[in-house]
């Protein structure tokens, strides 16, 4: 199977040397879109789409889920948060944006795309699908803790991208400080891909037609991930009693732990630590499209006369 990333950004070497973590850019590459409006309609009508996988939002607020979801009785208990198709449509007509979170959790073609991108980028990748009516703005100017590759699937959307944070203790979410001048202002058409570097402030408004776009967020580790990775590397495989019964055993365990850390810390390289942190972050429970599905299982039973 050919590599996925070149279908999104063209020449990969140029992408990393020129744009990655440096500046936003629009690529006219037209990669395959795993979801479209029919998939969104089917998910809403199917009856199982539920919060937090769906959200309705505007630039001013995240709309209370109780206003666009419904409850159902399951085994004599009320289960809440199921998408109400008609209410979602009403909010869209009123200018709100429909956000489908982590579509790789429940949409098989998207899960396959995410897995390929994650393998090629060696980082955790997640997928978010946005449906925005003309003039609608789902989020105010904000920063994401991820590099973003977004594909305009249908309709048009106007984007403004400003600069990134100046310090390492920056905050994600709504931008309240002056983010500086726009680095890029563009209206995306179907098939175009917009790259937004991690932390760069951005906002978007629906333009012509119903705008659908897929955002692939490429996650990066931070200091807490490095700390946890270092802990794992230093104590991996070390077997000590979980609940020592006296001070002597407790002190012996402490001595063993300290000695093991002293020996191992001398062999840990920064690149090893970063690789371990990224590997741990990438672990996520995606549906495995390589496993045999129920259709194959049923066919196997029939072939054996079961």
C-alpha cells in the first residue's frame, strides 16, 4: 500500500523541511476523504451516536448536550446523551457547528486512515469531523496541542491562522492575548489540505454551502509524558514485594530500587526517552481492521456445517 502522508502534503521531505512546526500552508493534493455527508447522516440516524463523540458548538459557547440529545430506556435504565437527529439539524440551521469527536473510534475507514498516518508520523493521530453552515463559526480563535492536517471535504470555509506561542508553558484553548497578525488567510475549497503547526492560533467561518472538513490532529508529547516514560525505563522488569511487612524489608526494597535506578540512568539516552514517550502516547484502542469480522466468522461456521 502506498504511503498516506504524500497524498496529503505532496513531497514529504519538503513538508518537514519547510512547513512542519514553521508555518501554515495550503496543499492542493486532494487526498481521499474517508467520510462524507452520507456517513454523517447515517451516524445520526443510526441511533447509537452519543456524547462525547458528538458536540454542538458556536464561537460563543459549547451548547448544553441536553438541548440536542435524547435519552433511551435500556434494561429498565435511562441512558442519556444519544444524538437527536432533528434537534441537531435545527441547531445547524441556526448557525451552530456539529463536531464529531474521534471518528476513528467508530468509523472504520477513518480508523484505517488514522492508523496509517500514525505509523508514518510515529505519533498519535486522532480524527475530528466538522459540519458548519454558511456564516457559522464553531470555535473562537484558539490553539490546539497538536499539529493539524485538515481536509476540506465539501463546501467552503474561510480560515485565519496566526502565530504560535512564545513560551513553553502556553495554554491550549481560546486565545485571550494578542496573537499578532495573520500569517495566512484563505478560503478552502473541496480537496484542499490546510496544515496548521502545533499551537498556532486559528479560527474559521463557514463560507459557501454546507462546510464539511476532516481534521487529523497529530499529538506530541510534553514534559509529563517524558517523566512517566523515564519512570517506566528505570523500573521496567524490577520485581519487589508490593507490601513489605517490616522496616528491614522496606529498606532493602528501597536500596534495590535506588541501585537499579543508578545503573539504568547511565544508559538512558534522550532519544530513547523521547521514543519511549511517543510510543506510549500512540497506544490507543482502535478497531483492528485486520481482524476477521463477523461476516467471515459466519461464513466459516456455514462452511463447517455449524
